[in-house]
C-alpha cells in the first residue's frame, strides 16, 4: 500500500507555480489540495478492503444509524434508517466534523458584500472559491507577492474574526537541524504524567503546565540562535545541559547564559489572545497586512533558521504531552475551560494555519480590493448581503450534538460534557466513561475533543500519531477478544457435539 505522497505522484500533478523546489516533483513538505486527501482515503479504503481476504467479509451500508441499544457489554442492537436492525459484537462511533452550516457560500453573487468571520483554513478555502474558483488568477511577480487578476465575478469580502488576529502560516522546513530532534527538553511526557499522578483530576494548566511549555519555547528559540551564531555542537550542549536540569533554579541558570548573549525572548506576542492596544479600527488593515507579511518572511526562512517559528512549533511537536494532560480528566474543570477558551484558539493560530502561498494570495487580494480586513469592533457598523461563519462545525462553542448522540446520552450509553466546549466524555482508550471499562464500544474523532485532545489532524509522515495509535490498539483488542470468545464457544459447542457455522465457513463479518 502506498503513502499519500506516493499516490499523488502516481495520480496527480500541480501547476508549476505550486512547486517550491526546482526538481518539479511533489515532496513531503508540499501543501496539496485537501480534495486529493479525500480521494486518497477513498482509494486506501477500497485497497484495504480488497486485502481482507476470504476470512473477512466487509459489508458497506450507506445508511444512517438512527439508534443504538446495549444488550450486554459485548452485544448491541443497531437500528438503521431503512428500518433494518443489526446485532453486532462491537460499536465504533467515528463521526467527523458534523454537517456544514446552512449559510452556503455557493449562491453569493458578484459584487455582493459578504462578511467572512474567521481567518483559518476554512476561510482561506472560501476566499479561493470566490476568486480563483470563479475565474480569477494570480500572476507571479518578483518579491513573492503575486498580482491578482480578477474575473469580475468576485463578491466584496469583508474579512474579520472574533479576535482579529491572523493565523500564522506553516514554515517551509519543520526541523531545527539534522542532529536535533523534536523531543521535548523541559515539557516532557514523563513530567506531565508525574503531575497527573500527584494531582489527579486537578492539574492547573496555567500554574503547573504553561510554565513548562513557555520554557520549551525558549529552548527552541535559543537553540536556533545558537546554531546560527556558533554552530550545532554548542546548541546540542545547551540542550543537554537543560535536559539534565532537575529544578527551576538549574534551568534558569542555563537560560541566563544565553539570555545575556542573545537578549530576552518574549513569547507573549506569540501567545496573545487579543489585538495589541495600539491597534484600532482605523489602522487595523495596515497592521494586519504588516503582521501577515512579517510572518511570511519567518515562514519562508523556515524552522531551521527562524527562532520565532521554532518556538511556535513547540505547540505542534508537544501535542502528545497535551494529550496526556487531557486524558482521563487530567485538568480541573476550571482549567479545562480556560484551556479551550483561551489557549486552544492560540494553538490553532500558531501551528494550524495555511501554507505560505495562501497568505501571499491573501495579501494580493487585499491589495486588489477584493478582500477588505475589518476590525472586530467595526463589524456592526456595516451592512452586508451575506454573513458567513468560516469555522468547522465541531469547533463551534455552542456545538449541537447529533441526534444519535443525544439518544445515546438519554439511555446512559455516554455523557455529554460542556467544560470549555461540548464533547462526548470518553476514557483515554476511547471508551465512553459511563460504560464498564471493557465494554466493546469506542468513540473517536472531533466529538471527543475536550475529553481527549487534538482529534482532528492528519498525521505527519514518519511522526507518531496518537489518534492512529489509539484506533489500532482498540481494533487489536477487539479482534483478540472476538477470537477468545469464539474459541470459548467452540470448546463449549465441541463438548456438546455441535460445530458452529463460523468454524465451518472460516469466515467472520465486519459491518461498516
């Protein structure tokens, strides 16, 4: 089975201006259309099903599940929209981001005004749809920022967000250096686990964990500064000294040496949750353009040469530690609320932004007058033909759970919590918290965001993916359990002189 990159090389090609390298060949750091990922996943599904062999029958049912009844810990009744009922040995609930908003952007006409609320990936997709999707195109010019040639079919886009802060675009390179890996030096998984063991269900994120992450950001920042100044070996010695430090006093002593040489690094600008006090409605557009342009330069420089991007990437590289923090109610309720309302949006802006080309295009569209940035405080002073919320459904704070999930909650199969956001309460292994620990039901995906952390990303090549790992562990446990149950039944039936049908045919059935 081939990887996504290998599949794209076999089946897809991009216009020349998409390539960020000279050999005109797709590489792992390219940002490819997300529709391709959907095509690849469909291909991968079909390929995997074909590999199942005669021992497994996969039955695909393109139907809505209307209800689920628990009969025993390992037996469930599934009701389908065609009124068919299925008895199954296990249930996986793996819904995605939910249904899209009904305020569709497809029927917005040329020259109509639209308020686009959001500056993340969804907003960039919508802007692309209203511009190059309607016949407009970009003309490359020196300096990196293209010119936009309009088609005349574009609406007038007023761009804003709740905070007014832009997303940071992804850096060109993602590693600090060949000899420096992404492993944390201070905000380590073992330290997070120690805190959980010492303070079960009551960790204070801002007081106990945030200082570790801030320190890790400074480690990344100064590592790059040292590499650029005196070379890799000195940077490795700096990191090793911090790795061996066992107290804040020791950490501060090592840090002070580099601070005195390179100056203080203030991570507050990266962790800001609101606009600077000097930014007001009259100068907001100019400030936003300058902020995006400055970040673009850092992105093009890449993590290996940009101390700022290296510090930002800590939040991406330490997702596993954050997941450990969130698992099994590691944070207190008040801390979880603070994390999801104050820090989760900051993390998304830091490390879940668009590729640099999208922001280069955004600057061109602002210069062409197609996109008009508007300060959050000034939104209500205009009238618009359309208002669009550019955010995925599952990220909305007032998320309305699917009807099936509500039914399951009413029956006690799961609980819906609202600490920081609405989510399904599950254990670290994906099982509903209300059911017995070994019940054969698992829930994975964005609807669990809050009980677990970071359920909505595509794994990076060669990197550990906690979500994929958890899914794999659950499937292995299920198959082992089913085999054990079948062997036990076989022994019992053999003693009774009865041979089960499954042993005669050698087959089992998986319903999807």
